[in-house]
C-alpha cells in the first residue's frame, strides 16, 4: 500500500499491520511479536509502536494482553480501517485539488483583468481617431435591465462595441454581467451606432411618443 508522506509514522505502521492482517499474513487469534521486537522490525522507537498498536486497538483490530503480547482480533475490522483510511485520503486529495484550482482561477482572473485593462487602454488610444467613444447611461425604465450584453446580441443589433460597463466607480468587462439602472455603457462604434444604441437602451424613442432625446 502506498502511503502519502504526510502520514505519521505510527499510522504507516498501523496501516502496514492492518494490511498484513487483511492478506492473512497475520491471522485472527495469533499473537504478534512484543513491542520491542516490532520496534526493531520497523526501526522505530517503542513509543511509536505503542501508538500504532493503540490505534489498531481503538479500531477493534488487535488487543494487547499483559503477559501474552498483541493478539489479532478481527480481519473485518482491519479491512474497515483500510477502507476508512483510503476514503480519507481521497477526500483530502480532492480538497487539495479544489484548493489548487481555486488559487489558479484567482490567478487567471487577475491576469484576465490586467489583460482586459490593457486592451481597454489600447482601444481608447487607437480607435479614438477612427470611431468616437461614447458613454450612455441606462435609465430606470430601460428594457435592458436584468439582461446581459451577450444575450441581447448588442454588437450585432447596434454595430457598437461595449468596452466596459461602469457601475458605482467599478468597471466590468464581461458581456455576461446583468445590466442595472444607472449603469454607464462605455462604447465605441461608427457615427450612426450611437442612435441605435440609444433606441435599444431606451433613452431615445420614436417621435410619436412623449419621450425626448437626451
């Protein structure tokens, strides 16, 4: 059986002994060596053997008896002990992998944020001569509230590209963020795109309605 390096030495010994019992190298009812002999066999101190035996005794696998030594009591209990240990190791491995993945995700999120920020800065610098950058606020009665730019197919409908969504001083770059009233859409597009954006957002309606152009 393979043991992870963070398993205590006395646990490794207890697992090894349990494995031997399961494989019937040590059969139920037999007497094992004394603690001193086991200490020499495993090249550890008698105290380490005492802790290993105490662990096995707690699980009902062995029973130390004064004057008789260590008696093997239950092969079934040894199997249950090994299963419990393997289940614990699987759980610990999963927890460690999840923790590492979360750390990696945070690292990637930070990297993505930095790259998007650079993209925005570069876009501001390189496109301002070709297309005008606009800022349009989403009114409280806009039909866009609660929807995302991706679900609206914003660029396909308006011809404009939203560079960022500003909300209470924070910038959001993901097209999946639900739109809220008061959000500021920072966008770039051809000259006729602004009017289409205003109509979509709800700050501009047809002349026969009693709403005026901002």
